[in-house]
């Protein structure tokens, strides 16, 4: 009898891999019946990852969204699944164990059936509690392998990880091919080995389209015994996202597999509604380049979903790099040249940082280090002159064990800075915090919510949750949307007073003030010289004193607030980014002398 292959629609990840936001709950509820009517999905990825955060960022309650979004699938027997990041749970930094445990209780109560848990370093210790807490909460535990292509990421390496995960009680294994660079034959062998050793374990494959391997990989893992495949639908399928269900269904059917038929009328309705959501507001945050596949991703191994932000970061760095190149008598680099240089630099940096799988947040750390190296080289400084604190945390073992060995130059640099390496269990570094957050809820007069779900949101995303409760998040989001519509020439319904700031000629300023030190944004986000002030004219006055290493401004990111720390003591002599301006990593926001 032909083997059946089942499909999971990654509706959440389709949006996350395309842009910043995801549909509102009213939109999700509208599209759910059409997804069900397609008749080909046994699973739908509904939440997790950035889902909760982006709801908070546009001023909506994610708990309401998860409950209403999962409900229609439950009624018809379609399983729902979420994505969580092990030690980091639903955010970009480590989470105390008691908050992690509450997450599984809350998500199960809200209607999520399966927890897909991954560790960006493939450290089994970071997944042990995820498996145990998911099972304790009554969820199916699907432990994920972060797939990449390197000399240390062998089939034997992954099988040893599977052994640990199965011993912890994992029900399923996911091959999380987050950059889509897993080689088809390699993935087939890995799948076959897992199914041979653990025939009771279900295997699900998740692969992005970016470099073009995914369809071949899906066919090969299906032939090797995989049970589920993650797929997408137009207009967000392909590009840097995921293969479309139509192509994969037809490919498997032709190969003799048993697959469910697709109701094409329902498919077209899902397609139409998804486009409607893009046209409504979500498209303003979708980078057009995400609609394209590129073989350039094969070499650097970066996930396609971060290409849009990476190019924005690179554009932000371009002015600083070009200014340094001119000052050193070098020819300026255009954006395409810098992109190739960045890809090459990622290939150089990655093995020296111990081959961390290029998945959130470690893909950002490697990319950030490569960016800083490009700037350092333009300034005639040695590589690794600047490594941010989060990357150092990864290097030092605070987030888990790196798969490969650090380069001697990185170890020596750590010794020079008198930094200590950590070899213990990463979770032990982050003590329980729920009692503190319960007291916060009490002090604010806030109810902990059904199944403690409001307490969970505060504990998981404190800054964003407070902004949501205060109304600042919704006001900020509405202003962002108005600004983007204005840039696109769309009509704006609500008018607001905005103080215009003349365009600042950075190149001219650098030429006229060679001794001025740029003040740069550490990340992509919204410039906040003062937190919680929605006023475009607010910025420090020229002449304001600043001290090296002390906070002089902030950037609001999708995951929280990042501080801007000046490299030298002095006075602010120019401001190039007003309060509320969208900035990218490395963008010059002011100058100090």
C-alpha cells in the first residue's frame, strides 16, 4: 500500500519569513474556514515564535488571537502547532524555567496541540525542559534539529542529538531546515536513520525555498520515510518562504505517494484573502526581495527570511563604510559589492565562531559580526575589533555549547578582555521570576487572566506587554502605518502633526568634521531618544554631554529595547535621526566630539 504523506500549512511562518507583522485576529478567523475547506491539511502552524510579540507591537492581545485562531481547526480535527526556541522560549533571549513551564500550560489551554521546540545551537540541554514541560501540559512534543551544512554537522552528529531527545520523551522529530540549505541526499539519509532506529517517531520536514533545494529535499525525505511536510500557499509561497502545497502535492502524487486532494476553489479563496491582508496593511512591511529565490544563499547559509533585514542593515552601514573608504583613499563600494563581501565575510566568520546553526538568534549574531568586520576593514582595523554583547554571550557558552571549535584568535580575544567561558547548564544562569511578575500584576491592578495567560505575557514580553496595556503600542503602530502609507502615496485617514527634519547630508558632514565620531544604531528598529515619548521633534539638544559606555538613546526592536552606547565621552554635535525615525543596524543617528 502506498505511504501517506500529510501536509502542514505554516501560515504563521509564511508571514514571519515575509515581513514584520502577521494578520490580525479578525483576519485569521476569516481565512480559517477556507484553509479547512482546502481539505489537504492535517496540521496548521498557528502561533509561537514572533506571533505573540507582533500582536503586542500593534496593540492587540495575543491571548485572544491564539484562542480564536486555533478554535475552528479543533472543531474539525486539524492539529495546531507552535514554534518555540527552547531556552529562549518565545523571545530572543533566555527565559527562566518557571516562565517556560507556564508557557506550555497556557498554550495548551489556548488550543495549541503540538510544540515544535528547537535550540539554535542544537544543545540538547536547552530542549530537555521543553520536552518535559510540553508533555506535562498535555501537548505533543516535537523536538527540532536545526539543519545546516558544515563539516561538523554530520548525520552522526544529528543522530546523537535525536538519541538524547527521544530519551527525554519527544514524540516527534522535526528537520528544521531554516535556510533551506540541507542537501537532499543528506536529509534522506538522516531521515532513514531516524525512522530505522525509532520507527514509532514521526518525522516532519520544514524547509525554506530560498536557495532552491527544498522540493528535492521534500521528495527525498518522503522516500526515506518522513510523515509530514510543511508547505505554504500563494501569494507568499516560494521566494525566501516555503514551497507551495500544489507543487509538492503533485510531485508526491506522481511519485506514488498517497496525498489528499486540494479543493482549488478554497485554495483560491485563501490566496485571495491572503492578498487582501497584504493590501490592507501587512504588505507595507514585506520586502519585495523576499519574493525571489537566490542561489547566493547556498554559500553563506543565511536563512532567506532575514534577507530583507540584512539588506536594510547593509544599506545602513554603507554610508559609514564609504566614508571610511574615502578617508583611507579607497574606492567606494556599491550595495551589490557590499552584499557579496558580506556573504563572503559570513563564510569566513561562521567557522571561527564555532559553526552555530544559522537560525534565530545565532544567524543574526554571525551576520552582525560579519557586518562589523566589513566596517573594521574599511577603517584599516583588524577583524573582530567589535563584537556585541549578545554574540559574546554565545561565544562564552552562556546560551549552550557551540557545535564546533572556536578559532584561537577568538579565544585569545576573550582572554584579553578577561571574559570567562561558561560550561554549566545555560538554564542555571537564569533563576525563576514568576513571583516577581505576579507581584507586578498585583501592583498594577491587572488580572492574571484565564489560565494565567496575562501573567505569562508580562513575564515573557514585559516591555511590549506594558506598551500594549498603556496604549503606546497601538499609537506607535498607527503612526508607523500612516508614515508608510504616505511614502507609498496612499491616503491617510488620520492626520497628525509631524515636525519635519531636513535631510541630513552625512557624507558632507564627515568631510567637514573629520574629528567627529559617529553615533550608530546597534540594531534595526525605531529611534527613541526617550522611551515612551511619541513626539517626532524630541531629540537631545546639540551640545548635550554624553559619556562613553553610558546610555544616550534607545532603539525599539521587534523583541525589545536596545541601548545606544557612545564609544567616547564628549558632546553631541549633530542629530541625524529624530525621535520615532525608522533606523537600521549601523545607521548613523548622530555625531559626538
